[in-house]
C-alpha cells in the first residue's frame, strides 16, 4: 500500500469541514435530482453528426459518456452512504 505524505499541506491537514454534513447532503440530493430530471426541451444540446445520427447529449433520450460520469458518481455516493 502506498502512503502519500500530506503533513506539508495545510489544506489536506484541515481538521474542519468546509460545509456542515447536512448542507453537503442537501446539495448532493439537489444535484442528483437535477441530473435525473434533466431534459433538453429546445434541442439545443442535440449533437448532429455528418452521417445523419443525432445524439442527445443532455437528456435521457440517448446515451453519451457524460451520462455515465454522472451515474458513476451517484453509484459511489450510494456505496459510501448506504
């Protein structure tokens, strides 16, 4: 196991939390709700490819790598807080 030194860093050695836990949980819940309910009503974020395909990069009508990143973060949050 590799142990990384942090004693030289004032930021990493802070005993205090930047936000109270309740506020942090509230922000994560808000972020999760916004991610789950995100839509592209105007089509502004549709990616039109020259081969004719149209990729929904914002809503859930299609799948793009950004969706995976959001779900990956939600999975790790769930695993840490269940």
